[in-house]
């Protein structure tokens, strides 16, 4: 907590000392975990390209999800004139898709393995991102709510 907290504080408040303390704390944590008899996560797992790749993909997809869930309602409210309630309701297709299809997708991973969804899911997400951007490029007014199922399908395919 000290490590990431110090780095975030340094990035937000421009306090270099906090960033240095955070970086040192993370280095000490890695040193400690490498020599611990029972580490939280054995560091030799990161030598596996599959494990490291899956973790990197997870980092990227949840970063994108966080960005979409932060910026999309702002766009609806500030650019398209939606009320905050309407903007929240516009995300219901995304929520319902994630809720209703997550268990089914878990069954597919159990049945066929994780490799195919990890390859196909980002490709579908890319096509759906293009679907969401088409009106922005054509009219400069932002995405339409009729395209919110694209957002839901995009992140369902990445799960």
C-alpha cells in the first residue's frame, strides 16, 4: 500500500519524495517476496509467458473498462445533454449483459479452455470499439445509446 500509494501521490501532487518512497517500498516488497518461504505469489510464475501475458491482458482490459465507465457517462451528460439519471440508465444494457452472460462464458472456458476467448475476445472488443466510434467520427456528437450493447458485448467477450 505504501509503494503504490507513494507513487500515486507523486503523480497527482507532484511530490517527488513520495514517489521515491513508493518506489523503494515496491523494491523492498519484491526483495522480501523473493526470499520468503511462503510468498503471496511465487515470483517464478512470472517467468511463464502464458501467465505474464494473461496478467498483462487483464491489466489492459480493466484499464479500458475503467476508462469507458468513467468517460462514457461524462460524454452523455456534458456533450449529449443527458441527465445523470439518464446516463446511469444508459449503462443498463452493459450491466445486464455482463450479469446474464458471465456464468455462461465461464462454462465455455471450462469446456474449451481459455486460449481461444483470450484471442477472440479482444478482436471482438476492437470491432465494437470501432462501432462506438463511428458516430463520433461522422457527426462529432459522441456515441449513441443504441450502441451500448456493443459496449456490453465488448467487455463480456473479454471476460
